C-alpha cells in the first residue's frame, strides 16, 4: 500500500471510530443533546429519531471499520456520505431555532458547525474511494 492508500485507510478507520463514538453517545450519555438537534417539523418523537440515527451511526461505523475491499468499501463511504447529508437539516434547524446543544450556545458557533458537515461528506467519499468508484461508473455508461 502506498502512502496515499495508507492515508485513506487511516482516514476511513478514524471516521468509523468517530461514527461508533457518536452512535454510542446517541444511545447513552448524549441522548438529550442529540434530541435538541431534531427539527421541530420532523413528525416523529425526537427520542426515536435519536435512537434510530444512533443505530445507523453504529452500523456505518462498523461498516467503515470492516469494509476494506470493493464493492463494500466505496458503498460504505457513499452510504455514510448520504447519511451526513440526511442529518444536515438537524444542524440547520439548531441554528435557525437557536437551540443550545453540545456547547454550541451562539449563532456563530452553530453556523461554524454547519461548515463541517460538507467536510464529513468529502471525508467519507475520499477515504473509501467512493468518489473514484462513482467516476468509474459514469465512464462506463
């Protein structure tokens, strides 16, 4: 494995660990904090949304730690990227409703957090080779 491949593997593993950590927090000590991020327009109980998203994070984290070959690796990255896009409205809602959670107690702090969501999407796509797999798939069409 070359240096670039090693960097991708390390980034993929780190993202997997981060998702496992967040998923564990959803189901335990950070449950209330995550409930504060559920937009008021979501027609489900906030706790159900938090538990379900926590389970998804645990599954995605595990997949990222276990998926090292094609087609599983790019698929895990693509699904993680879609998940990060799907939860983005919760971060926007936290800003718009001025909801304090995770120490984000100002509009500036909540707005800065929004900037990191695209970083997570890029991280998932790059580290797993999902971007490359999508480009290859388009070329074959």
